[in-house]
C-alpha cells in the first residue's frame, strides 16, 4: 500500500483512565462518521495496523481503545499519532458530492471569462469555510496563489469529477 492512498481520518488524543483508553480526535465530517471505521494505519509506519476494539461517544467527544493495549503507560506512547484509512474504504458519494482531497489537481476555470485561473494545489480551513488554494498555470501572467472559499452556488458553480474541472465565479484580479 502506498502512502498516497491513505486518508487522514483521526488522531489519538490524551489517555482516558488507566486501562488503555484514549480520546479520539475525529477529522470526519460529520464527526460521527468515525464510528464507521475500525482499522487504522499509523502515520510513521503504514505497515502497522491498529485494530480498534471500540469507539464510544461521551457528550461531544469520542474515546476509544486499541485491541491488546490495556495500560495507560502503553497508550501514552501513541498520543498525537495520526490515524489513516485506505482511500478505497471511504464510502461512495452521490454524483453531486466530492471529497475535498479529490479536488487537488483539478483545473479551476472562471466561468465568466471562460479562462483558466490555475490548478488546485491544496486546501485549508481558516475557521469559517474551506478554501481551495489555486496555483496559477505556467503560462499565466499571475504568479501568486489564490484562495477561493469553497462555497457552492456562491463561488463554486460546478465540480466535474470526470473532467477534473471546477468552474468558479471569481474575478481574476482578486
């Protein structure tokens, strides 16, 4: 399995109690989707498969336990470990939805001028909304990256997964 086939889904938080339980930080949206997974791979060694014994919810937090780890000192070694799943284990999405990480590499076109603004180079969330980071194309006069809020029907007009094109309503000089 290659590292680029992995999707970051959670991380191990601080220990909870003395029996090897820990708080689980879910990166799923909605956070409850973390309950659908039980096999995770560690960030520094993808050959290590961490089998989750259970994931439970307490108020708005999740706590969990790894099979065969029954001691607080042992689980402390895993604090802040990133947990990944294989990309193929993600559920299939409806036609009009896409995973954010699938946007990377898509061509971004201003629908008003029918002009290529660049290619999605990354994603970021500054608190309010997700933003796509658009790197200008090689032929472009612009050399500065753009941040475009990923707000459907306002700035993001369409996402074509097959053609790998995003049409936006975004001024080139902004």
